C-alpha cells in the first residue's frame, strides 16, 4: 500500500522540517499538493508527478515552495481554488485567499499577502476556522464551506471572484456538532460530509436540505476522532482519517447515504509502535490530513509524527479480507473509546465544578493554542 516517493534533497528536507502537519489538498489538475504546517505558520506546496498504473502508481515530488505570510496563524485547513490560488483556514486567525507561487527544486520560501479574507472573531459565528472546502466557483463568485472549531458550526460564504470580498455568509450546519474538524463535498454537489470530532462520528447532509438546525441524513460511526475526509470521484465511497487511531476508513454509499453506517474497510497507516509514540493525547497519533488525487490513484495522509505518506488507493477501495478485518478492529477500538469517554465525562462533572478548575482555564486555553490538540 505505501508508496516510496522520489524527491530531490531539498524537497525531502522541506518535508521533514514541516513538523505537525494538518490538512492536505491536491490542486484541480492533480499536479500540486498543499500541506498545512500548523506550528510553523507555513504552507508547503509541492509539484507532483504521478506515473504507473492504478494498482501500482509512482509518485515524485519534483519541486516546491514554502509559503509564508503575516496572515498565516495556525493554518489548519487548505484547499485550492485553482492551481495557483489557495484558500486557508487559520485556527488562530481568519480564512484567507493566498497566491501559491511556482516552486523550484531548491524549495524557496516566498511571502504571500492575503488577496481576500473572511474575518473571524468572538462576535460572530466564524470562530477558529479550521477546515475549508470550495463548493463551487465560476467567473463571478466563489462559494466555500468553513468548519468553525470554536463556535461548533459549519458556514457557507460567497466571495466576489474579482476582489475576493465577502458577499454573504450563513450557518448551514450546527445541530449535534462538537468541534467540526473536517469537511468534504461530493463531486456532484449532492452531499456534504463533516467530521464531528468530539462526537466521534461523521455527519452527512444532503446539499439541498441543509440548514442551521437540520439533522444529518446519515451518521458514520466506528471512529475515534475523525479528521480529514474525502469522497471518491463517483461519490460511492467516503474516506475518513481517524486522528485517534492508526487507520483510514472506507464507508460505502450503498443504496444511499442514510441511517448509521460503520466502516466497510480500513487501512492501517502506521504500526503499533509508531502510533503509540505519536499518541501524546487521546485524539492524536493517527492520520489527520487526507487527500485523494483527481485520478483516484494516490491517497496521501499526514500525521503528527509523519508530515506526509503516500499510499496506493486501489487496494483500500477494492477491499479484501485484511481490510475488512482492520475495519472490525478499528470499530471495536472506537466503540470502547466512546464508552471510556462517557465514564470520563461523568467523573469530570465533579472536577469542573471546583474552583481550581475554573482558575486554571486560561492556562489550558493557551496550551491548546500553542501546543495543539485536535
């Protein structure tokens, strides 16, 4: 499953230096890949060449550019508007539109100024924008979806294409969401999937029935802490990265996205020792960023310990006994985690009423901002 990538020395060094990496996204052409370096306040944009057949693709990162900006503050989510323009969700700041300059083999660092902005702040529902996905774009406007980690809502925003000024904003999902931490849209626009981090599930909504208080049409369970996710091109499958377990899961649409679903197949992306070393908290250690290239050949993942790994997508999509067994193992692990969490919540009810807990709340908030978690 894992692909050994080819990369010149400077590109490999730039990857190794990223540190904690969150979202990943392929450009529409599939020839560029963007990675969000959360603690470095940088984006690494790589030029990608794919080769080989569907079952056994080859991957080469030939060049790249490290994008810096005064408008990057804990970048968490990223998506391409086109091959040269990025939309970035900053958990510590705003949603911004940035140029993605062309790179070279020596991976220069280039400073980019925001071309547009969706302001975040305590007075509105845009708070802690952690994940972004472009819904549609044409010559006149850009429509994008934002997961707000702090206000626990998913919002839709319309930008003017020429100036990137915001024309409108609205809440499109809120009910039952606790830290929406990833978002994906099916290619036909019919479905939107949201990683519901602290509820240990993914919520799926029909695009034509979404509203602030609408209930999800389907819930995907058997997950510890869902993070990055993406639909396959035909919309038949949804792939989900589990930040709290060493798995990427495949869920199947079947006769329609409805009711409660569990993983049909799962791919283990790190061994037990590597996962244990990276799992500094219950919601870390597993894959976070997740992207499938437009041709459907290559699946990329990011983790706290490994800035980027590439996998052949076909084996997971086709399945097989080993992948089904891994799904069963992952489901058991996630369900036990949920039971443990319920027990911890009951115990915590007594702790959070104490004076010392309230006094130390600012310290915990600062630690989450600078050190991480989710």
